[in-house]
């Protein structure tokens, strides 16, 4: 089983960027814990600040992987291109946000991605990635 985690713009700065909102851990320091919890799943990680590169990665894995966990960052609130891409994929995509976007600026309350995703998780910090994997597993026939 393969699951791809994709982080969008500015998420390479986790642990440094606004720790009051995003926490003080980098994603790279969290990833080994996630992999240890799911030893039978090949979990791959990718991050880009560039919308087109995110689309390229989604297209590359979206027809052969079992699921994608996507934190598109600010592109969540602006990208119809990402929504179109997600709709075209064979595997499920779970949208994740580290912060509770509904407690933040109003422009963050709308997601262009949510209608195309299996589910949405927000506000639980890095643990949201684990929850997203659980959601993917719960929706794969024969993997429950």
C-alpha cells in the first residue's frame, strides 16, 4: 500500500513559521513517527511552493497510489486548477490543515478543494495527517 503526503506553499517552514499557529515541529521531524505507526504502508512525502509542481505530483501518483494526503496551504483558497486535478484522479484525496481555518481570516473559510476530496481535517496540528491516513484506510475496500 502506498500513500503520498503532499504539502504546499510555506509548509517547508513548519517549526519556524508562526509557531503559535502551526506548532514548533518541522514536518520532517514528524514524518518518522508517522511512518513508524504504519510500517506496512509506504508513505512518501513531497513539498512544493509551486502550484504547477503540486499538480504534476498529484497526476504522477494519483492513478497508482492508494491515497493522497494534501495540505495545499493557501492554494486551498484559490486554486480551481488543483480542484480539477483532484477530480481527475483515481485514488482518494484527503484535505488537511494544521490550523483550524475557520478560526482564522474569513478568506480561509472557503476551500476550492473540499468538494473534490474524500474528506477534510483541520485544527488538530500535525496529528491531522495521521487522521487523514486513517480516513483513507477506512475507505479502501478490504483494508478496514
